């Protein structure tokens, strides 16, 4: 599957990050108010404060038009079976109809809960991002998925995937050895926990009015279609 080129997070993200103090947060069929504090925030005791940064920071570059009215945030683990199922069975048509047409933009965030190779794979994708090839490497990881904790995302294979997508191997290797993006992955995991996630994949759809709808699990195409269309009608 060939994705449209990823675009840098620009003014679109900056504007979203400072708007609206409240978002409506949908979980299953129940709606409740989720308070959004300005960023940065001072940590206090008690429940985590959900900010725009919880969704938009510590993730991938934007895929799609940065000015698209709807945003899809995916939390995933490259070793996750259901993440892989979503990638192959739902994502192609979804991206063709909504991302490539400029209606929806996508950000992928790590929730590395399966094992050490999950972290290594996530780090490799961020190293690829240094060469503006995050999404190409992201796709390669899922296209080479062979299960959980069985070695397919070994250091040797991650290096081979880098060759497959045409990365500068010296630059990629240096990035991996120095673990340059560990903090990004750690912070993304914390964002997932702050949002109450316990598994992958998990999705959040953010509409033009900043309403946030949660989609748990690898739901079929029509679930995303219904929510996207509802948001695009606003």
C-alpha cells in the first residue's frame, strides 16, 4: 500500500493545540465532559489532565492535509495482531476515501505494550522520520508482521527494513544505537495511559468543533465512516 506523502506538523497543529478548553469525549455510547487544560500544564495530584498535547504531541508526522477538518489519532503497537488487521483490512479504503481526499489527517502514536521488540520497532520508525520516511517505514513494519515476540522485529530485521525503504543506513544505525527517540515513545505511552487505554489499537476522532470520539479496537470500515461523515457535516 502506498500512502500519500506525509506532511510536517505545521500551523494546523499549532492552532488546534491552543483552542477550546473543553472537548466532548465519547466512550462507547456514553458521553461525558473531558476537561482540556492549556499546555504546558503543571502536574497536580489526582487524575491526569488531558490536554491537546495528549493527542497531538509525541507522535508521527501528519499524514494527509494538515488543514483537514477531522483528525484521526491512532495508538498502536507494531507487534499487535489487531493493529495489523486494521492496517490491512480497514486502513487502505479508509485512507483512500478520507485522507487522500483531504477530509481527514492522521497521527500515529506508540503504545508499546507487547514486548521489547515493540519498543525497538517504534524507535526504528522515529529514526526513519529523521529522513522524512516515517510512514514508509511504518507500512513496512506492518507488511512484515509475523506475530508477537517471535523475533521478526529484531535489530537485524529492522536494519533490513531500513534498506528496503531506501534509508541512509549510517544515519539510521546511529539513531538506533543512540536511542534518540526513547523519550518520545515513553511520553506517548504515558499519553495512552492518561487516556485510560488498556490495549491496541485505539483511536480518537477529533472533529472541527474539537469533539473527541473514542473508537476502541480494530473496528470495521463502517464505524469510522459513520463518525467521519457525522463530523464532516458540521
